[in-house]
């Protein structure tokens, strides 16, 4: 067990901080190296240049006792958390904004510093009213805001009705005949235009085999929107054509799509296609419910550089087990991390956190801790085209960090704990401080 975290000064409120006696995630390795961050600029500093050229010394020095320092986690499929569902409008949308902000402040404690708030299949009015509030956080860059939206992920409603999962078939739409149909659904402003600014929508999941959806992919990708194959009856040929048209992602691989068949490998087959056509990234829900551990291992080994761990978490994360109302008058049963549609065995997203997915992934696949961390940092950042800004510990990248403790369980399994989270160079969560507050509240009779 690593030593306690020591700091030369109280919790930093600004200035330059040097993290020392820590192991940094560098590609597939853990490297003992100091890291300098600035809460004023919000980025990782070139420490050698700052010290030797500009004679800058840190305002704060923190000894992390050998802990792991990773980039902040990215979750590209999160439907809600802490009791709030991004797909449920409020009568007063200022209440929606308040709930969104509350989730951001709570979510960051799990290590997720950036994410794509995800809306499931809904009627057009939901996208048009909600998405403008879920767009990229932009120039705000306030560490106190917590987790940061990188843009909305619209999962639907252009999905196959036979692979709908728990998406309500009554709100599903036929594939668009052109961009005008997409704009009518999502809102023209939400899709943006070329060139910049970037639109509020960052990713769209759709079934490419339906109607004229294939021809709409280039129009979306030209606007900086990621097209992801999902909830689809696509054959291998359909998926190959979608990738050729510009699809760069697969939503929750294996779930809500044709299974692998030896004569037609389906969507999974594009992970093994010729190098002349780029292989897409793919999401994996490593919660122990959506996929068998061996299936996760097979997917990872098929294309390690494309593997992205996602939670597909619902608003029930952090809530007690029970039966909860969902959208469209349906109800969801929560039992641990397993969520099912009431009255069926249909999986309804998850109630897992991203750090739990990383932990599962290490123990199931045999991947190293830094390689598993890559699947929630560097790889999703590359998929989003943000590899120089997010998901890395390179100089000038955003100073979004997770400080992790690593230990072994009774059966030799790897255990990981998020000890600290830093956003834009400022510490926004410390597990020791949190426990201290709880202990003080108990001693004072407040709990």
C-alpha cells in the first residue's frame, strides 16, 4: 500500500503545483517522473523549460507516495447519473441546467473529467430543447464546474427497430433521405456547419443499413460529428460500407447488433478488415452484465488500439436498488450494477462507474494497468480528435488528472481506487478529505 499523500502547503487554490514521487501513465508504461501543472492556465507545464529557462519554481509540491497519475477519464456514453437523466426535459429548463451542473460536480469524483452526455431515442423536441445545454463547455474552463461536456452523443432515433434494446420503437425514425431530415430531428443549429464553430452534437449512433443513412455520413463527419454504428442489423458488407463512408466508431460492440457468425462476421468483422481502410474504434461495456469477460478479451485482442471502455450508465448510478421510472412510461429495475427493463430480461444500460470498468478490464483481459487506462483516456481522445488536448499527460495538454491507488485483492485481482481528481490544474476531489468530512460530521452528530 503506498504511503500517505504529503503536501508542503494546504490544498492549492491556484498557481503552479509539482506532483512528485508518482508514476505517470506514459503510453503502456508507468514512469517515475514529476508532473507540473498550472491552475492559472489549466494545462500541463514544460517543467524543464519552466525551471531552467524561466526560473519558475512551483507554488505547491505534493508527494503522492508512489501513486499512479493518469489523465482524467473520458466516458463517451453516459446517459445520466446521480438521479438525473439527460433525456428527460424539465418544465423549467433552468432546472434541467441545475441538475446537469450537479451531475458534473458529482461525476468528477469517479475520475471522469470529460464525457459525452448521451440522449437515447426520443422525439425531436427533446433533442432540440436539451442538446443546446449539453454542448462543449468551451472557454469556461472552470475547475469548480467538475466534469466537462465535450458535446452531446445522440444514440438514436435512427435505429433498427429489431435491434432497439430498450429504446422505445414508437419514437424510432426511418433513415433520413438527406441532411434536411437530420436537421428536422436534431435541430439545424445542433448539427452545426462547416467550418467551425463545432456543433453541440459530437457523436451520433445510427443504423447505417437503413434507407439513405449511408449517404448522410459524410455530411455529418464534415461538421466534426463522429458517426457510430449501433443498434443495427448491419452485415459485414453494410458495416464496411459505413466505415468507407466515414464511420469511425461502433457503439457498445456486440450489444444490439447481429452476432458474430463464421460466414458473416457482422459489424465485428470490420475490426479485422484490410489496413487499406481504417478500422473503427469500438465501445465495450465491461460491467460483467453486457458482455462475458472472455468476449471482452476477444474484442480487445482483435484491435487493442481501438478499444474504448464506456459505462452506458443510467441516472441510477449512485442510487439504491429498486424499481425506478424511466422515459416513455417504462420502468427500470436496479439490482447492483445490473439494470433491466421491468417485466423483461432486457439490459437497460448500466449502473457501473468507469473506474470499475477499468478494474474489470485488467482482471479479465490480462492487460496492464496503463493499457487499461489508455482505453478510457488516450483512445477515446483520439476517437474524438482531441488527442493533443485530452487523454494524455503531454506538455500543454489540459491538466485533467486522476491519482490512483493500486492494490491486490484476496485472490490476486487488481484493485484500483480514485484518490484524487484534478481539473484544469486544480484539485477538485480528494478521497482523504472526503472521508475526513464524513468523520467530522459523524463526530459532530450531523450524520
